[in-house]
C-alpha cells in the first residue's frame, strides 16, 4: 500500500529544496563571485564588485528566510505525525 503524502509534507519538501538551492547559490557566490559574469557574459558593475555583493546578500537572506519557513512548517507537521 502506498503511503499518503499530505499537502503539508509536500510543502515542507519544496521549502527544503528551495532552501538548499539558495544555500548552494550563496556558497557559489561567496567562493566564485564572478560566476554571474562568466555565465551571462554581462558585467553590470564594471568590476567594482557591488553587484556580486548584493547578489551574495540576497541569496543569503533568501536561504535564511527559506530555512526559517521550512523549520516553522516542520514544527507544524511534526506533531501531527506523532
């Protein structure tokens, strides 16, 4: 018999995946700040670095926010599983 996957559990999995994606992009931007320029061929800040800094902060904030939302969702789903 196939286990029933609830909507809350599916949302939790999606939020966890989104958190992982943002965390990887954050780490990638910290380690290789010029990946955006290499990937797109664009240089919007003309080597000043402010765009890379803004992108790194954005990915970091998105990862933290997504992690917080995932944790709160997990706390709501966990008691129902017990």
